[in-house]
C-alpha cells in the first residue's frame, strides 16, 4: 500500500503546544488575548520564567506561558486531549505560581532586642489566574468557560439549603444573603485575597458551538480554523486585516517553518490522528469494531506510539533547551545589568537630585507604580 504523503495546511495549528508557546511568547499577542478574555485593560505585562524547580529534588514544572499583568500573575495552558487529572494538575499550577513569587520577594527586617531577623511578608503576594484552554473537552456542560475561586463554605451551604429555598421565607433568604455579602466583602487580614485567585477552564468546543458574540470568540474561531489541515490562505483573509492576528499568521505559516518545526508538526498530527481514531472506534484497517478485546489492543498500540513519539520529542526538546539555556543565561545577565542600571538611575534621581516620583516617571519612561516598588524594595 502506498504511503500517504503528509500535507500541511496554510497555517500550523495554534493549539499545538510548540506553536502556541511561540505565538504567546510575543507579549503584545498575549496582552491582546488576555484583554479580550478577561475583559480588562492591561497597563503593564511582563513575561516570567516558565520552567521552574520547587526544590532541588523536584521535577521541573513547565508552564506553556507565564506572565505578570499589572498586579496579577497569569498562566495560560493549552490542553490538547481529555485527561482525567486536569483539575488536580492545574490547581497545582495555580498554587505553584503563587509560591514562585517568594523567589523575588524582599525580606522584611524585624528587630527583637539586639537581634535583627529576616522574614517574608506574605502580604506582598499578588493574585494568580490560571487559564486552561481545553481544545477537546467540554466538561459535559453548555458553558463557554468555568471559573473557580476560593469562597466561604457558607455560600455553598446557603445555595444547597433545599429546605430554606422551599420555605417561601423571603425575608430569611434576604437576611442570609446580606450576611453572606458582608462576609464576601470582608477584607480583614486580606481575606479578599482568596477570591482573587482563579482557575479558569476555557471550553473550546462550546465557544465554537455556542456562537455567542464575545470579544474572545475570534481567538477560538481562528484556532479552530488552524486545526483543519486543509486550511487555506483565503480562510484567514478577515484576520489579516488585524495587526495582532496578522502577526500570529506570520508565525504559523507552514512554508516558513524550519525542518525541526515541520517534523514536530508531522509527529503531532500522527498522535492526534491516533487518539481520534481510538475515540471514534476506527482502527488501522479502516473498519469499526466494538469488541472490547480489539478496543484494548488499539488503545495499547496508540499508547505505545504516543510514548515513542513523545520520547523522540523530549530528546529533541532537551537538545534545544540546552542550547537555549546558554543563550538565556547570557540574556539574563544582560537584563540584570540593565535592571541594576535603571534602579541606580531611579535612586540617584530620587535620593540625590530629590526628584518626585512623577518627575522620575517622566524622565525614565517607567510607570509610577514601578518606581514606587523599586524605592520600597530598597527600603
């Protein structure tokens, strides 16, 4: 049988991890997506390290994209297939992203008699939002996304109190609601910080299916078009008029991919086709077989192929990471030098030349918040 020739579409799938990371590494693209999905206006965005160790012994935690937006730390994760552990996994990512802020948190100096001790002031922690783009999973509901935060248990108790809701005690319902609102708005000991941390599952199949006119829908429509390996230039004419999407298109054009990127595209296509073949019951020889034994054999074979392909991909990524690591260390040293020079300039202007924060902001082109934070850290 003649081997079928691999043909790529005009654009590579945005939903494939490597292309997603490459696109979102461009901060103006990430900024535009976050503004559309979160319905906010972002003043500042800073890319953060996306590969981290919690301890010397721990396995690396790798994020697809991690950044700081104004006073929030945000992760965006692209999830291809339905997996059973995604809730636990991405809740862990949320917690890790909070904990990683401790690395750059300045020590607080406290005097105890003749001794000075240094401790972390956890009030400096900023809220974290983890956005999970689920390409194939809809959680078996009809919503575009699910957003979870930490709220008092008494709110759930109130909603689940069937006896109360069936009692027609309107005044009692109002009274309990007022009490819960007071609890929600309570800021003592920064209790409101708990609500500001969010785990959000963006349900790609539902966003495409529901066709609701939302600001963020165009991102998912675009991604869906790129998933079709028969996509053509004409499919993206309307997007080419938008500077942000035009830049995304330039990253994803398959004819401009280098050899490694193109091989990655082919391998990922094989894995995706294998998974979809299993899910629909269509096996290698083109027939449908509902026998459990055949299903198990097919599942085993697909898993073996996935393991093999993932191993190849990991080895390639490892070689690339080692090369990039040297370059990143060089860039990091240059960035640290530049940062130190900028801080020195701010200190000189403020402490020696007695310039106000507003004047320093005008001179250095830095935001007032950044200058305040620099001066506070020095103190």
